[in-house]
């Protein structure tokens, strides 16, 4: 998983990062979802939207991930999440 430019590998590292996030309440507003099938049965998915954490103003975000088949279900093989922060200086 890549979260805000930091690469994390393995379930333990990913759970440590997600558990360390300090917000108490989060709201997601999905603007669009695009998906493409992959030759090996996987699915590439891109999500655009807005994320509001606690009382902070909403921020744009992009999330791209790959779902891979595993029997009759899917698992997330890769995940990239980025807030839409822009340097305005």
C-alpha cells in the first residue's frame, strides 16, 4: 500500500499505519469510480472523491487499487491513496 507517498508492505505494516491515524470520524463522498478488467481476471479501480475527517474541511482524494481473484472472492493486491493537497505558496 502507498499512503500519501509512503510505501507500506505486509498486513502488519498496513494495520500499524491505519491504527496510528488520529481522526475519530471520517466521511467519504465518492465523485466517480472507473474500473478496467485485467487480463489475469483482476480489476483495476480508480476512485475520486472528497474526504472529511472530524471537523476538518473536506479534502479531495484519489485512490487506485487492484483487486485480484481468490476462489469466489477478491483481495486487494495494491492500493495507492493520495489526498489532493496543493502547494499554493
